[in-house]
C-alpha cells in the first residue's frame, strides 16, 4: 500500500488528478467532503461516495487491502492514502480559507495528531452508523467476481 507522508504537496508544474472516496452514509464524512476546499492544482477532482463505487474501483481498493470502514481514501494520480494519512493529505491540499478549512489545516497537518485523533473519529462514525441503523461498507468481504 502506498501512502503519502511528510508534508504532501501537490505538484504545481503539472495538473494532477484527485479522488476522494468517503462513506456517504456517514453524516460527518459527507459534511467533511462538502466543506473541504481543495486547491485548484488539480485537473480532475472526483469526490465519490464509497457505497456507489463501480466494480473496477472496488477491485483496486480491495487489491490494495484498504478497508473503507477504517477510513476514507485519497488518491492523487497513482498515490493512495487511507485513514489518518488521507486526512493529513487533505489538510495539505486544502486552502486555508474559511473557519473550517483553517481549523482543518491547523489540526490535521500534523501526522502525529492525525494518528491520535483518527481512531476517535472512526469510532464516532461507527457509533453514528449503528445508532441510525446503517450498515458498514464491508468492502474487503464483498465478492467481486
């Protein structure tokens, strides 16, 4: 599994593709992806509800052993990050405009803080799904034949 670490910065000389995959049933995940303001360095930005993924993308995620119930995924070109690494990556590629994005940048630009806070965020998501009768994604258990 490839991860982006140590201050990931988008390349400013060439345009890059960005894909964010999140759980659309999770209120927090859905609002996070709606509020984050991504820099304009990307030629294509795709924000995808994991529950609507096509077979090809699900196969690629499963091949990389990325559990969507453990965290969102950020893919920049062919570099993948997951969970706390994904949130850290988003902090570096977002603009610091607005209160949400400034706070996101301050908190999540630190990989150490991401690693500490992300398990709490994941447990909050799981509790929210349980309380609202929503099922987990279980993408690693799905048969993709």
